């Protein structure tokens, strides 16, 4: 790259969540992947420290998934999904339900995490209306929450830059409980912070303000991910569940990151032993290979819709690609691989060594906080004076160019999503390189 022609070739693509103009000066472009590594257009091999984008826990180009996709696309590339469907979508729905905690009996397919979130919010509103409680319209999210980029998800989300431009257009009737993060009390916690269960009582405050009978649902990530990995305080999720039960509010866990093994269990609901009414998923459902999401509901949620004339559509919602056969084939193959390879057990076994590696940064003079749970981790750096985010971004770039590592930063927080089957020596080596960059950066 670098020539005028090469630069022009980059112009047409408006990249998501990217500093586009800066990127064009130093394009970081990947053209291949295998296992735990990427290859770049100029032939460099990079270690992927983020498993795609929290997506690809099994590693890239997993042979079983590649084969399943190739076979499926040559057998049934697409079939209409409304009033007719394809065999693979039913197969995958059953597999997901079998993997999920027992109360979950149905799965609605989407194409992304954002669509899963908006689907879940609509299901929650439809549920109450079907139960004769159409006045329950208020939705509650959490500050610092990330629920994708569609209008529903941004409205219940709590990441300020994502909301700022659309502030006046977000959906009405939404409120937020407080984030579960306070450096003064939670810094350098290993796993769940001891402090903070009481923050769930913020929901009680909103129930008092709006009257609980007007609230349809509360949506939280069991572990806030994109905002920089905030594990829930001990007892917090249990308390949220209790308050929801007290007021007849549905609890939605957004498990787009945590589902399919990121905490060493199939779902975060299993890990924490707290059952929401609805679970949103995406990413690991197909190992990131084909876009797909799924919304899992408990039986009582599904049953509420199954009334009225049988020839009537019960939920006026769905996507052209809901249950896409090629995506579903990728999903079945990913679930097979998780099971056959003991991937969730591998992830569980890696959690403690990974925690120790991350916390070895705790004393570093440029580090404000280290957080982790399962195979999710964050090292929050001290920002540069007057330039928040600059140090984190430079870490990302230097790791890419000098250390052959794809490291993700959210502002000044370095985020870690190792492969579920990562090798501890690779992780140790990558973290050593990161320490070297951190030592030498301004
Ligand atoms: C918790 C959560 N919800 C929703 C989303 C949005 O998913 P997508 O980017 O597939 O729309 C994400 C993406 O990272 C996420 O982490």
C-alpha cells in the first residue's frame, strides 16, 4: 500500500467503529487466518488475542465448520423462512435449546447481536401485552451497557459515544440503572468484585419511580464486555432477579459475548446460577463464521404468544435470513466441535492461569486497573494527560506493527478475549510483548 492507486482502493469502504482517515494512512488488512493466527495482505503472521471479535473461540477456519459450510452451501443455499423453513434451522434450534439451561425451550434466530437484542425487547413487550398487561412498556438498561447498534439496543445501552448523536431519537420509555463499576471499590478484583451487590437496588428505585407494574423488562450483560469487562459484583445478579420477580419484570441477559463458553460454561446463566427469562446470543453460535444470532426464551414466554386463532402469525417479527441454512450448518458444526473437543472445559481450565497473567500487570506504573472473569479480561491504562484514548490506540497499533499481535483497545482499556482453546505459552508470550510495548510507550 502507500501508492495513490492503493490508497484509492481503500476509499470505498466506510469501516465500522473505525477511525477511517487514520486507518487509510496505516491500513491494517487481514487476508487469511488459520487456528490462532491471522495473515496480513503483506504476508505477516499475527497472533489473534481477541478471538476475532469475541467470536471465534475455537480458532479460525476450523476444519469441521469449513466442511459443514461448504457442504451446506452446495446443498441448500437459501430457503424462504416465513411459513416455510429449512431443515438445518430446526436442527440448530434444538441443539441450542439442549445446550441451554433447562427452562429455555425455544430459540428465535437473527443475524447479529444487535438484532437479537431488538428481538428480545420486542418479545418482552409482546409478552406483557399477550398477558393482558399492555401497560408494561418501560424498558430498563444499565449505564455502560452495550447492546449493539440498532435503535432499541442503543436506547437501552449506556455507552455515551454510541448514544450522543442520536440522543433525541432513541426509543422513549427507557431508563437506566447504575453501572457496577467504581474504581475506588472494585480495582484489581480477581473475578467478581466483593463490593457492589447493593447497586442492583437501583432497579427498586426505578420501580418506585415509575411503578414496577409499568416496567416490561430489564436488560443487562451478565458481564459487561465492550465497555471494558466489568464482572458483576458477588450477589448482584441474584438481587436483580429477586427484584424482577417482585415486580413481574422480565429479566434479559445479553449473552452475545458470554454464551458458548467464554466463562467456561455454555452460558453465563449457568456460570452464575441465575436464570433470566430471555437470553440473547450471537458471535460464538457459529464461531463467528457466518453471521447469526439467537434469542432463547423460557417456555412461559413462548407460551404467552401461543393463543388466538392457530392460523394467525403470533409474532410479527423476523428477518429474511432468520435461520439461514448455511449459518445454521455452521452453528451445528460449531456446537459439535465445542462438545467433541471439550472446549468449554478447556476454557474453564485456562481461566486461572489467564487471570494470573493479567494481574501480573497490577503493579505497572501505567496501569489503573486489571479485571477478569472466565476468558474475559481488561487492563485499564492511565490515560495520557489531555488525550484520553491515545495511549490505548497506540498500544494497539504498535502491537500490530511491531509485535505481530492483534490487541483490541477500547479507549485506554486493553481488552482480552483469548481463544477458548488457547495455549498458555502463546498467551504468556503475547503478554510479555505487550509489557514490552507498555514499558516503552509514552
Ligand atoms: C453484549 C452485546 N450485545 C450486542 C452486541 C452487538 O452484536 P453485533 O455486533 O453482532 O450486532 C454485542 C457486540 O459486541 C455485544 O457485546
